[in-house]
C-alpha cells in the first residue's frame, strides 16, 4: 500500500483525537482522545519505519535502517503509560474533591 | 538473531493474499448470525425475574456495581499500568539477547534494578496493603 | 553525562529517604547536599572530568555550552531550594517526594541541554514535565490546585501529541531522528512539504511548552493554582530550560527549511517568529496591566518575558546566544527572589503588599531589585539581558522589531512599579507578611540581590564562562 494511505489514516485518527480534546467535557474522555493522538503518531512512525526499511532493503539485504522508528514507538508507549498513571491520579484526586469528572467544574481560576 | 528482526515481516499487500481472511470473516459472521437466529427460533422461552437479575458468578447479588470504589483499587490499577507497560523494553532485549551480550545484560539489570527500587518504595509506603 | 545520571540517582535517593528516614527535617539537608554534589559534578564535567563513559550512539552530545546551561539551572535550583525549603515542607506531608520530583525534573533538563536526537528531546521534555504535573497538584485538598494540575496535565499531554506528530513527519521526510543527519539529509535531498509541516508542528508544541501566545492560555491558570513555591520553580528554571531546547532544536532547522533556501516549500520563519513574539509580548504585557493579584500578574509577566526570550529564536547568532544565557540567569534569579517574598504574604493582591517596606524592609528591598531586573532597568541583569536580545535583532537588520520590544518593556514598567509603589508609598497597620523572615531566607535573598546587581554591572562575569 502506498505510504499516503497510512499518513491519511494517522492524520484522521489524530484529528479525531484533537477534536475530542477540544469538544468533550468529560476529563476521562479527553484523556482517551489524547491517547488516541499518541497512538495515531505511533501508527505513523511504524509506517514510516517500514517505508524507510523497504527503501534501504534494495541496496543492502541486511540493512538496519528503519529500526529506530519502531524503537521510538516503544518509548512513546512507555511515556504514555507514565502519563496515564499521573493523569489518572490527578483525575481521581479531583473526583474525591468534587465528585465529578466534568471539566466544567474547572472554573475557579477564571476571574 | 540479527537486530533488524523487528522488521522481518514479509511484504504482503496484494489483494489475493487477503482472500482467505475475507472468507474467514464471512464464515465467522455467518456462523454467529445463524446461531443467534436458530436459538431464538428453536429455544424454549421462560420469562422469570431471576433471568433479568445480574449474574455474579453464581453467588448472591451484593448490590449495584455503580458505587464509589475504594481508592486503593485505583492505586493498584495505576501501579499496574506503570509496571505492566515497562515490560515493553524486554521485547527488543529478548530478540537481541545473544547479540547484546553482557553489556546488554548489565543495562537490563540496571533497568530492573530501578524497578525494584520503585517497588521497594511502594511496599514501604504501604500502597499495596489491602486490609485497612 | 554526570548530570543526567546523578540527578536521577539523587532523585531515587530522596525517594528512598522518604521511605526509610523518619526524621522529616533531614530531607532538606539531604536535598541540599545532593544539589551541591550535582552542581559540583556538572562543573567537573565542564572541566573534562566525566565520571561515566557511556556510548550514547550520538544520541546525546555534551558540549561546554550545554553543560554551562546545566550549571546555571542547577545553581538556580540550589538557591531556590535553599530559600524555599521551609515552604516546600509546609505544602503537605510528602517533602522528600517533592525534592525527588525536582531532581527528576532536573534530569529532564540535563537531557534537554544535551540532546542530539529527537528521541532524546522527546524524553527530556517528558521527564521534565511529568514531575511538574504532580507538583502542581501537590496541594491535594485545594480545588484550585487540583484544577491547575488537571489543566496543566491535559494541555501538556496535548502538546506532547502535537510534538510527536511533528517528529513523525520529520522522520518520514528524512529517515532519521538525529539533528545532525537531518541537517545533511535536507541539504542533499529536496525539502519536502512533510518536513516543513513537521517543523511547524514542533514550533506549535514548543510554543505550548514555553507558553508563547497564542498557546499561552493555560499558563495564568496553572501558575495561579499551583502552590506558590512550585510556581516559582515552574516559572523560572523549567521555563528557561524549555527555551534552551527550543533554540537548540530550531537553530539547526531554520536555515534548511527557510523560505530563502527553498523558495518552493520553505517557511518564512522570520515572519512566523515575529508574529509569535509580538503576540506574546502584547498578550503578556497588556493583560498583566489589568490583574488584581500579584501572583497572576507574575504569571502574565512570565508570558511577557517569554516574548523577550523568543528574540533568541528570531536571531540565531552569537549575540543572542549570550543573551539567552544572561536572560536565563537573570530571569531565574529575579523570579526565585520575588516568589520567595510572595509566599510569605498573607494576601496576594496588590493591596496585600501595602506597607511592606515599613514592616519588612529587607523583603521590600529584595522585591524591588527583582522587579527592577524583570522590568529591565539599568544596573540590573535584566537590562543587559534585554539589551543583548534586542541588539541581536538589530544586528540581523530588524530594528522595527526591537522598537516593538522596547515599547512593551515600557508597558511592563507600569505593572512592576505598581508593586513597588504599594510597598513604599502606601501604609498598612499590620504586617503584610504572614511569617517571620528567617535568616536563611535573608541570606538567600542577599545572594539573589547580589547576583542581580553584579551581573547587571558586569555581565561578562557570567558570559566569560562560555569561552574559557
């Protein structure tokens, strides 16, 4: 499949995530949308990695080109996990105080 | 095993190669649909109030599931997410285990060491104490 | 390498201290000792004594400039912990954890000053920011703190998503994450629209991180809601580290992706940066004028100062580089000093500062010096920092932009002097400071004031270190 398809799919997924972040009011769903954005880029990274590998394969059968893209994905996933744990902790903390995860409650700082 | 083994998937992108998958999908969908229709048509129908109740592994129902949960469940869940995902780094190491040799082993041991430190901290802080 | 490894280890040491040492007053001593060791180890590496020899496969590149920036950040942190450790102890019961998180943040900074690869840049930004989300929400029962933490977290991860998409696009276009090979790659190959898009996404993500307008909207809320001690850390050290990474990343890209080199798909970076700078200066300065709370005013003023630091991005030359170091040092000193006074006040409004000069003359004097430095009055380091930034722009031939900068610096004098006027020319019956000033704080503030004035008279005391 041409790389354009992957780019299009990843950008569409990313945009769904962005729209979700901007329009939804539930903190958990916003959070899920951010995860969707991160995973869209993961998909893109893997696709590009394969593309570069395929291009280098013609010249050298034992090429390692492209492996760093997939390693990047590992790091993104791990960092996302760290963010999830911190983010969930923050949401739980907020839930204990206001008994809601609706971000419309977040207006105390607007004066 | 060489380091690029992450990339060693054979290139399959012609429409022909997807044919068996398509057939399987059709079969799966057809099977499910047939079974559902057959059992709805042929099965006996008895309506009792017990059937509408929640099934909780055969024991007595203890109440609504949508109650506030104790905070320790969240804590364990959060810790699980952290420790679970870090396993991801073992996959590339496992694939290149021989090639990386002792240096790689040292790096992974250090990685695990950091984890044990974190785990000690969790235990020491009492985050995993289940009974109050 | 010393800084990266030792800061991570010291963070773990502090974490373990909280688990095994029950004497709570010991934590700040441990933290201070670790910070002194960290500064020492970093200076040792600057002089050529690296304790660790690790092959980073060219993912990290250590040079004098980056290590010197580390030294500035770590010394500022040392000063910050020295002045405000008693306030950190007062936030909640987890003193050692706060210090540990500060150390982890410093580890991120050390990575950000030495990255040579987009992967390391991404990790550095995340390691720097994730502890801050926790520190922002550390006042657990305060709803404002909760709200600030959630907002900061959501905005931070949102910008991370944008950053990652940018990195993925650049990877797709050039086939590498390395800063060096990107340079080579783009010179050899045709610049593609994919790479340009990636660069612009990176610009947006960094603008989020350093709170440049129009991506600044989270800053006032987060700075206002976070516990004041941690706002001090976020507004000073973290911010300048973000700028260093921003400039470090873009100085290798501007040339190859610019409109002048590649008329077909290149970007007019100067126009883009000029819009960013003017918007940031405008929003920061004009909104700061209308604030009632000093803390919120400082949040907007930090946006305004970000506008000035963006000048370093506009004109990447030796002059602006020196300016960035001077700005980092001066801005850290002034911000740490003024927040050290602010956390002592009963009331964070302008009226809350009434009569401070009569009741606490030392605090009032230190605040005055810090505010003068932020406003850029001569004989303070703030003046030379702004001067270097503007001179670099003039050197590039954009005098009109420098004039805009001077005009907005003039506006900033108004709101900084409101605080000074409240302290000296208005009276209050009772002491506006809530807690008595300890001698530690007085020593710390004396160091801040001395630093501001010495660097203000003789900026080369700092800049000479860049070239020795």
